[in-house]
C-alpha cells in the first residue's frame, strides 16, 4: 500500500524558512547536491516520522488569508504513469507533469478533487 515518504515545504525565502524551522523545531537542513536549489530536512531520529525537503517557491506566492497554505507530502508509488492515469479517472488533476529527480526516481504533482496538492514518486536510482 503506498505510504507518505517525504514532505516538502515551498518557501519564497528559503533562508528565512530554514532559520524558522531550525529555531522552532530543531530541524537540520543540508543542501542537496542535485541540479536545483533544494535542501533536505532532517526532522529527528527518535520515534516515528518522515524527513522532507525545502525548495524555493515556484510560481505565484500564496494568497494572504487563505484557509490553508500547506506543505506538500509525497507518496511512494510503484508507477508514476499509472498513478497519473488513475488520478484523472478519479476526478483529480495534474498539477506538474512527471519529471526526473536524478539518482532518486520520477516525481509528479497532482491535485485531488478538493484542490489539495500532493506529490507521488516512483523510486528509480538509475534516473539521470
């Protein structure tokens, strides 16, 4: 059964966001050595939980006063292509098309019928 394996925080000012989460929660951030500005988030070592990432926000900043401005969670799936097909059949929409994450796998973003954004990733370390 697919489970959440990663969350992602989009930030207009990544340095400010990193300071905030480090000071508030003690999280640590490490620059990813991939082709884009991306920081891996270590949320701890004790008990259950997942780690995540932080990326500079792409596109329009969130609207002030919005009811929810959430982090993006990513679910591990056997096939991004099959998940994309089922997503649209079930009333969801594609938000960002399938893209390679070098050395990790394939990633795409969708929205559920309520407009909630989420990521789905197919692990494949051979992706270049």
